[in-house]
C-alpha cells in the first residue's frame, strides 16, 4: 500500500452552493502504482474534474486521505502545495494553457523557473524536453505560430521537463481533430512505455478502452475500476453496470 | 542557497513578465503612467526652480560680504514691535566709525553707508531715480564689489570732501550711451544739481531680489553730508577676516556700547546686522514653497497611483488564466504577488523617469526665458524616482494581493 504512487482513501469533496450541499466526490478510494496508466472516465458532473484537481493538488479534499509519493497532502500550506505541484505533477490541459506571449522554450522552462533551476540548466532541460516530443525545430515559436497538435506537444514537454512523478492530463485531445488527437494519444502511449505514470481524464470511452486501466465515476463515486476495455464498454452500454 | 537562487530567478522572471506585459500594451502603459508623469514633472520643475533661486541667492549673498557686520539702529530683518524705540535711538555716525577705526583689532575694513535717491544728469541726458550712496574709501573691502575702469574713492577724496564719483554701469550706460567704461572716467556729471568728477565705473552686479544693483553713484560720505545734510540714517559696514565674524561681533559690541555710553545692564541701542539674516528669512519662505510643491506632488501621485491600481486590477483580471497556469506549475502566492508588484513599480518608475526628464526640461526652459534660475540637485531626481516607485508599490499591492489569492482551480477554468 505504501508502495503506490497515489493512494486515495475515502476521498470526499463537498461544496456548499447556496444552501444546497453538493457532494462532488463521496468516498473515492483507489491506488495508482508507479508506471501505471489510468484513465478516469465519466460524464460531466460525475466528479472527474474535482478528482483531477485533488490529484493535482490544486484542491484539497474535505474528507479522506490522499497521499502522493507517500506524503499526505492534508494540512499542507499553500506554499507547500505549490512546491508539491512543481515537483510531483506535470499538467496537460484540454486548452493547452500556454502563455501566449512566451516562446515554446520559455513556456517549457516555466516549471524550472519556479524550482530555482539556474538559467543555463533550465534552457538545456527545456530543449531536451521539446526534443523528446519532436519539437526541436519550433522551440522559438510562440503558441499562435504553432498548430493545435504542436501546442499540445509543447504542453506535454512543459509537463515532463521537471521530471514529475505523475503526468496528469485533462482531456488532452478534446480540442484537437481526430488525427491530431490520435497523435497526442500515441505520444502518451510512448511516455507510458518509457515508464511515466499517467492519469488521463477523458469523457471518451474510445480512448479509455485503449488504456490498461480505467476508473469510471458517477455522481462522485467509483462505479467501475478495471481494465480499460471493460470499463469503457460499460459506458458504451449507456450507464451503470 | 537554492532559496536565494529561486528568489532571484523569480525576480528576474517577474521583471521579464512585467516588461513583456507593458510592451504588449504600449498605449495603455503610456496612459497609465500619465498621472505619475504629471505629478513628478510638477514637483521636479518646482523644486528645480526653488533650488535655482536658492543657489543664485546664496551666491549673491556671498558677493555681498559674507564676513561683514552692518552696524545699524535697527534690525534689518525682523523689525519687531516698537519701531519708535528704534527711531528714537541715537543715530549711528562718525563718532562710532572713529571709535571702531581707533579701537578694533579684528576689523579689516570699515565704511559708513548712507543713501538717498536723487537725479543724476549730464547735459540733456538724465536719470531721475539713482541711488546716491555716501561711503568711505574702504567700502569695497567691507561690502564687496569691484571697479571696472578708473579707481574707487580714495581716503583723500573723503578727507578733502572732493567731488569725486564712482558710477554704476546703468548710470554710465544712460548718461554716456555707447561709451566704454574707460571713456566715462574723467567726465563730469551733475548729482542732484551738483557737479562731480567721474573717477571710476563699477563692475556690473546684475540684480538682487529683483532690484537693479547698478543704478547707483558712490560719492565720499563727507561730500554726501555737505550736499544732503547729516540727518539721514547711516549705517557702518565693518568686515572681519574669514571665520572671525563672531569675534568681531563681540568686539564691536563692546566698542559701540562705550562709544554710545550705554550703561551696564541696559540693552544695546544698536544692532549688528549680517547678510545671512536675509538668507534665513529667504530659506523660511522657500521652505514654505517646498511644502506646497511636495503637497501638490503627493496629491498628483495619489491620483496617478489610483490610475495604476485601476489598470493593474484590469491586468490581473485579464490574466486570470495565466495566473492559474503559473500556480499549477508551482508558483507560490508570493511569486505571483512579486510579479504584479514588479509590474506596477516598473510602470510607476517609468512615469517617474519621464516626469523627471520633462520637469528638468521645463525648468531649463523657464530658466532660459525668465529671470528665474533653475538648478537640480541629484537628491531631487532621486526623490522623484523614489516617490514614484513607492507609489507603484503602494497602489499595486492590492491588485497584486488579489492576483496572489486567486483560487488556482477557478483561475484555470476562467474564460
């Protein structure tokens, strides 16, 4: 149990919207081992986004415990959470979330800036990360000079550059056409092949089916956890098992 | 070690971001800084002119015999209270002059000074309101000034009550238009209808407190007395060697009390005036002006600061998603705070620099086109820049705080 990279035990996240209590997550428990590739699927409102925010240490649960790399995030200060994100998590977002005024290289360097890595070292590692996603030629271009697929590659390089424990991707193919989406998905597959731990949040059963493992959420609870193909099929059947 | 490296990297990054954001919105940046520019411009221009006035005043005071005591019946600067008391005092005159010349071991020069406004003419040409001053031969040593052509009055001019005169350049120009100072020496002029020989022409002195210093004629005080009578209030200019003015002050007090028979225990019935008394009064006046300038500056800086706060709030709002991304990638709150503080400080400092430059330019233009002088001390520039950067930090802190306390989840989701 202590060996797992991510360990969630009875995670709950409750909000108060007006006088209405909302249980975005309600007793979610699972583990993710090192080198695993897990898809999180579910319809909108199922709690996917909330789970992703908690996994990414952008939000903290109101109940249960979450350990990442053995560290309990409960009670960590805002600064400590920022440092944890910087070290342990590499984010890939649906809308890329690149800084428009910065070059691809500067975007990729950003996590290292916040880690205090010296300039030259930063530059070297960012170039390396861009090379690993096949963008060595476009390093000095700004996001608006890149195609959607290229932008998402830059985002992946930015997620990888700090050598985090976990790649956390939120609908990474959602804003791409199917061919480009496939290209990005293959990039994740390749990263998984190199030993990276990946959590992929998606609403597409088609993609979840190709992941070794998938978790299906509904109304803030896990309704299925198993091989991607099986879990995805439940979704294709149109609801709970 | 890594903490310092990280803080430094964050600061550099903050500066880079700030410059990028500002150059991305040039017009907006320019309009934002306008308030600061106007404020700093005003303050720098006013301060430059005040400092210029101070400096020229001080240099003129210097020319006036900084080491000179002026023996008079009343205090030149603060004529306080009972002026009858002063008026009824025994006049200062030759008795006191002789006593000083006889007894003082410190004084290097002493001269009486007595003035009247009179007409000076030569043939058809005349000047009606010339200051005619009766002095001794040591006047220049005691009071400052020098002769351009010819000579000043000699002891023999005074002793023999000669009709010798030394004229100021304004008088020379009026009565002898186009003539060189040398050509004026040896000519005859009428002072209050009485013929005088011009023995010398003074060097030009310019203006002092807005008063022409060259519209005058110096004559022996003895001749002055026989022409205008001995009732006019006289004072004595007595010079000390540099640094010995306080010694001379106490020595003169003793000599004058004896000469004027002031009983022990009674207050002096004379005053030893000094030029730097003027300086004190003057500095009091400009101090008040300084206060007004600083007040105006502060008000405009506050207005400018509110402009900066406004635009920084807009900037934070526009970059909500960027803030979310940075937070997700590991930026601490402090880092975001610093980034926006740097940005507002840079905007304000830009305004400060621009305002300083414009203020200096305005001061120069004023100095060149009006009788006002202008000078700028580095302290004024430092003050302008410092104040504006402070304004940026102060008014940027609330928007920066808001940016730093955005919820990363909300910020990332912001459209």
